[in-house]
């Protein structure tokens, strides 16, 4: 998602919905490009990083790859035919 809030509620991407698939692809040897619908920084929903929801993938992403969420390119500016797959992380957030 590129949305920092929806209907007045602070939100963002659910961390595991990015980190989990990211490491499935990366650890399998794929080169992964992170982009977003609006471009710019991808906000993370703070609730996804609470003790009840935070995963090993989230912790790893925070340590190794969090910078990938800063200054992302807009999907519409990429040549998607140059990629093997375009994967949208998340639920409602993939639309904004």
C-alpha cells in the first residue's frame, strides 16, 4: 500500500505480507524489485509489528532490507514485461 491512513485510521502494509513472500522469492535465488502503486515510501502498519503478529521474516526484513521500502518506483513506470512475475503484497492496500 501507499496509504498511510484509510477512513481516518493510521495504516500501512502488513509487514509479513511483504516480508514473507519477499524472502520466499529472494531465498529461492530470484532478484526482487520492490515498487508501489504511488511510488515513494511504503508505510508499515504498526500493528503488524506488535508481539502478537511480528514474525521472523519481519525481524529479518527490519535488519536486512527495510531500505527497500524507501523511495520506491511507481509500478506504472516499470516495464512489467521485463519481469517473470508481478506480485502484489497485501489485501485492500494493493489498491491504493
